[in-house]
């Protein structure tokens, strides 16, 4: 199978979803059928605008993580929603998902393997989501969903 090609320079050959991805270049920035935050920025303002956006967003995320007493994130990665869209249990017993499986978000994982817990961050131009979950992705808990 041919490896998809990215607009942002991401190494698609290491992505666990490359078999279902149609590639950014081939789909005009919609590899899973919906928007990709990286391609939107790059098409409008170039790689420099996207790099600056990621820097500003990372600083904003780290300010929130500091308030939550969670270690800082080092870098943001382009991540398909389907890869990180956890269902969060609500007090009424229902489960809610906040992400669109077909979109590409910016995010990262902060691991505490010795404690068996991870913190996850997902964001785009309109929100920042912070959650925790067990190392294998089970027991997700929404910590914060903040509109930007």
C-alpha cells in the first residue's frame, strides 16, 4: 500500500491509521473526509503561520495544565479524532464524546506509567480538552473542556 502524503510534513509512514487515510495532498487537506487543522493553517498562511499557531496554542495549553497541576506538554502532534475520541461517563450514566472522528486535531499525551495514568490534550481553533485515562485508554475522565 502507498503511504499517504501530508501537507504539514508529518511522517505518515508511522501513523497507525495510514490504511484508512486518503492523504492530505490527495484530499485537499481532508484525509478522513473532514477538516485538518494543519492543512487549514498552511493553506491560508503557510507553514510559518501554522508553526506560530502551534506555539501560541501550546503556551495556552501549558498555562491550563499548570493551573490543573499537570506537567507541561512538550509538543503538539496532528492526531486523527478517531484515534483519541474517548467516551467520557457522565453522572447520569450516559457517555459523551466531544471530538469528530474524521477531523485532525492537535494533541499530546503526558504519561505516568508508574502510576498507570495518562493525561491527554486535544485542541483546535475553538477549544481545548484535557482528560485523564488509564495507560490502555480505559477509565477516561474529562478534566476540562474550554472554549477558546
